[in-house]
């Protein structure tokens, strides 16, 4: 399980903000995994973060996955990110991963190893039971928080996650403005909840 990865600051870069408004957030697209195991719907405003050596999609707006380590990256061999979608100009993502180190159902549902967490029971998504964990971590100038949803399917541990990075020193950067308002935060959460709620296994 990757412990702490730096996404980007939860702030709006002034020059990039208008790009996020060019897409209709209410238009939904469908993502199907290359192996055909799962699918979900997501808002057009979200953009897919490239994985590994995959080239960046030039048709997507610039955002959180560009030129930096992100929560979409795998910094060790314990987790394989299968799909990751970011909210433009925000340090927030929805991701689907395979937890490779969790070889059994018990290990999978025990939660992430080495990461401060609180268990929040279970959640049923399209007939599949997921164990829910709230995770958080902090470092100088910021931190990371979110919720992870784990299930054991086809002998693999799948982890769905909505995570965000917060910053406490955005005022040090003249190219950044103040933190998002509560209304902005609700909007981001709503859009990232869409793929979670629509997630379903096809096999």
C-alpha cells in the first residue's frame, strides 16, 4: 500500500481555472476497464490520469496529474492503479486499484497497512459489499485524506478511493489563490461520488 504521495495543492491556479468551466459537468461518460472486469460513469469535467508510460491525452484539460507525483502513481509494488480520474485544478481524485499484496479476503478487508485509518462499516454498491475505511495523513504544510472502499472479487483485492490533498501554505505562492469554498468542496465531492456510485463489476 502506498503510504503518502503528493498530489497537488487544494487550490485554484488562477490561469487554469477557466479551463475547468469549458466542459459540461452534467454530461456523463462511461469507463470500461481494458480487461472488461468493471465499469463506471463519470462526469465529463473529470479527466483520466495516465498510468505508467501511457502518453498523456492532449484532448484533456491540464490538471492535477501533470508534471508531479500524484495519488494516481504507484510508488511501490503493493498497489496497482487501474484507473484514476482527477478533478481539474483540484488535488482530488477517484481511483480504482488492485491491492496486490492482499492475497486473501481477510487481508483485503483488514484495510490498508501502515496508513492511519478508521473503519466505517460496509457499503453496498450494485449488489457488492465493500468495506469502508477513512484514511488520513499529514505533513508540513498540508495533508491527505479520503475514503477507501475494498472488496475481494475474482480472487483479487479491489480498492476504490476518493482522496484529496490539502495545503496550509498556499499563501506562500503568488500564483495561487485562497482555498476552495465549502460550495466548491461539495461540487468536487459530488462529481467524484458519481463514479463510485455507478461502479459495477461486469464479470
